[in-house]
C-alpha cells in the first residue's frame, strides 16, 4: 500500500505504445505524467516536482543523453532510469557517467518497471522494514549475551554484534530501533565496566591462562610471527581508532585487499596514547618503561610530548628479543608528512617491517572538542564515522595502500586505544599535580565517590608509574567524565557529548587488529 502518491515522468517517443505499462503503474497507486520528446521533458522538470523519471535514449530531436544533461542542470537529485533499444557500450557508459539510477533494455515488461521503481524509491523503506524485523529478532539474543558474558571472548563476540547492528540500523529510517540499540549498548557497557573492574588486575599476571591479548603483547604475539624476510610487512597504527571506525575503513579497501584475519585485542589502562602506545612499541607495561628506561618516559604532569620515543622503544624491544630486522618508523600528522612517506615506498619495500603511525583520528577527536564547527559536523557516531571515512578516502594513506596493492606485501591495521562519547559528569577533587585527562586521574590528593569510578590505590599492582608515594589512579566508567568542582557547571556543559579516551568502555578497550593481503 503506497501511503504517498509518487509522481513519475515517463518520456518516450512511442509513449502511446506504453499505455498498458502506465495503466499497470497507476493501478499500483503511482501518478504518471507522459511526454514524447526531450524539449518538453526539460520544461516539465523545470515546472514540476518528480520522484523518478523514465527516459528513452533514442528519440527525435534531443537524445536521451542530451535530455539527461539538461535535466541535471535543473535538478541533480531526481533519479533517472534510462531505457533504450541499444546495448552499445558507449551509450551505456555515457548514461552511467551521467549518474543514472538504472539502465533498462527494451522491450521492458510492466513488472520490470515496477521492480526498478521499488529498487530506487522504496529501497530505504524496504531496508528499514527488513532491518527492523531482523533486529527485533536479535534483541532478546543480545540481551541474553549481555547477561551471560563472563569471559573476554564473550565480550568481543557481543561487541562485534552491537557494532554490526549500529551499522545496519544506520541504513534504516526507524529511529525507534536505533534508540533501543543505544539502550542495549549502554547496558552492555555498564556490565563491561564491572567485568573489567573485577578482572583487570588478574589479566596482568602472565601466568593467568584466561588473559586477553593486551597492548604489551601485540608485537610478540601477533606481529613478529607474520614477518617474512621475503615479503615486506606494513604495520599501520591509526591512533584513537575504534572497531566501528575500522569497519568503515575496511569497506573502502574491498577490491584492493582481502582480510585474512580480523581480531579484537584489549588496550591496557589508561586507554590513552601515553600509556597504551608506548606499551605497544616497548612490549612493556608503563611502570616497566619508567623504571628500566626513564629517559623515554614522560610523567603525566610534565609538559613534554608523551610519545616522542616510540622509535627508540621499538629498537629496545627488538634488542631485548635478539631480533634483527630491516625496518622503518614514520609518524604522520599532516598531508605533507604523508606525501613524504609515500615518496619512500621503494625504500620501504626493501624492509622486513615498516611501522606507520597516523594521527588524524586523534587530531579530529581533539578538534571536535575545541572547535564548534567540527562538533556540529560530527554530531554523533554515524557522522563521526562518515567524517573518518571522508578523511581516509582522500588521505595519503589510501594512496599508499593503492600503490602497495600492486606488490606482494602484507598489511596490518590496528590502533592503540579507542574513544567514547561522554555524557555524565562526575565530580572529582584534586590538587595542581593531578592529571588533566577527563577519563582518568592520577594524583595523591584525590577526593571522589569510589562507587562512581574504578580506583587503583596501589598503581604498582597495575604496573603504572606514580609521581608520589601516595599517588593513585581512578578511571571513568562507560560514558562518565571526571570534572573538578571549580567552575563545575561550565566544564560539565563544555565537555558533554565530546569524544574522550582514557577510561573503561568497550569502545576504548576493545580494539581492531586486522591482517590484509592484496587481491591481485
């Protein structure tokens, strides 16, 4: 049943012969205007509003292609279906190049026309109906998975499923289902934070057989075993990239690369670059770095950059494991730096492993907090994902991957931590030496409600450095963020709905690890 009259323009120099088709569509509830030439079609489009145009290619006077170009000068948004007797490739290419919605070869049947209409105009509605029905069937199963989750494997399976449904419901116009999924995701995150609080310290015991893969083991367990001296390996770390954002990027690589492994590993706490990324490149926990290589560790309360020694930390990791590889390290924070890296592809192909750190997503996250227009553009998760997709397809990284796809290389994609859109301010009192991150605090004079945070009173148990003998760490849970009482209302409003990292959530801790090979 069609609730709104859809108006269609059908142009064909033999339109009288198509009357049975038109009657058929009118019986289905569509309004059909007819036309027999290109000039009149252009006038009708200029003076009327149409949902769809069927356009004959071979007509006296203006051809279908010429008419289409004139239509596009007036309206770029109306879907056009080209209908022709010809199957000549140049005509098809010209029509497709003019961004037609579909292409049909005469003679066409009424049901073929109806299918084209439904495919173009009803697709969103049909997708919504099917997606909504499918998610309703999954709703109870997801709820049961949340209740039953006991191990990190349970949580990775659940997080994959929630991420999948976020993507599916994004295609739908049913906002009600999207809101229900958000409620389930929030429920899952609340349960996940309890799981981490109960399990995290035990994960740091190397003898525990139930540990997930954590940041310090990423190279030893997942990357080093893939190095083959006859095949260059490129390890691409995109700072601050969530699993859902990886899925968006991976979709753009279809046709160039096939994914031969896609896994999820866990970031250490805090889920912040200073801790998680240094841990990845050193193969050590933060306090182990601070104790054994203090020259490469910058404390939270110091002004220097916190990740200026990744290359040195990786060199120490190789030395400690007696590994001899030809390797390179590059950090890319701008388009110019990316282009310089791409100019060195020939040299990189001579290496066993090339490490590339791309900082764009992290830069975007901070810019979104500080710049109002960026916050408006990336107002929610779908918009944020869309912005990341736009960056990627226009980035020097994508250009690099296109070039590398012609070579016998192996690509690894991963990240150091994720991020979450925070909602709920939690009051904390601290002194001037307390760390400034909104998702965790480290200091000696912290005052807070212990029921609202995950507290680590003895940082050495979590292998975390401390600047004072009485220092402790606290971590924000789910969508909370930690705000000092000074000017509390201003900062609570300023940081609400921004993307932050450092605390405990599925989005910050459960991270993508993917291995790709060129299709060719």
